[in-house]
C-alpha cells in the first residue's frame, strides 16, 4: 500500500513539473525577445526604455500585489488551459524572485464608442535584469445608462512570440 501511494505522489509531481515547464522556455538574447500583449507587440525597443520599479523580489515576505497577480495568471494558464504551446515566461525562476517594473511610455488608451480602454504594461525581470514575462493591465471606463463607471482591473500575461 505504501509503495503505491508513493508511486502516485511521484506521478502527480512529474505531471506538475511537465506542465509548469511547458509554459516557460529558456532565455534568449534580450534583443530577440518579443511579447504579444493582446495584439500589441512589445520588443527590445520598448523593454529597454526607462522603467519604474514597482516591486522588488519578495523572498522571505508575503506575496504582494503584482507577484500574487502574476502567480494566479501563470497557474491559470498552466492548469486551466494546459497549453504547452502558449509560452508566457522566459526562464524558470520563482515569481517571488522577480522584480516588477512598469513601462510608463507604453501606457495606451483606446476609445471604443463611450468606453475608454487603458493598457498598462509591467515587466517581470530576474536578478540578472533579463525580461522574463509581461503582465498587461487593462481598465475600462465609460458611461452606462447615463452614469460613469470604471470596470475592474483585468490582468493577462503576454505570450511569447517565437520566430519560425
């Protein structure tokens, strides 16, 4: 009985490792990195612009806002979609070890009728200052039935565009 329980635990662990690794790929040259953020392409030119530090690595502390949001979105992709073709992260660092930077020059807004949609971009980078992932923040504001409203903040992880 003990052997079969141990075998099941190892099997579950191997499935978990395969799925997590399936959403991450090895780092490549920084100049070659491209991310697709809801149809907006972010490359080296944008990644090398001035960044605002939002959050330092969280080793030894409770997860703060962006690390927690990133982890939720990452594992949502890993477990819900289980799509090994949908890469969202370079490298295999723990999200708590990543610093979060905002790209202020990338802030974009688009008007769709009465609705204004704003996009803000947050780069997660490792201790070697390599871009690992991008978290896209989307906010909708507008009028509904004559009243102003602001929708909840929505977050998505940008996918990695690979050259073919």
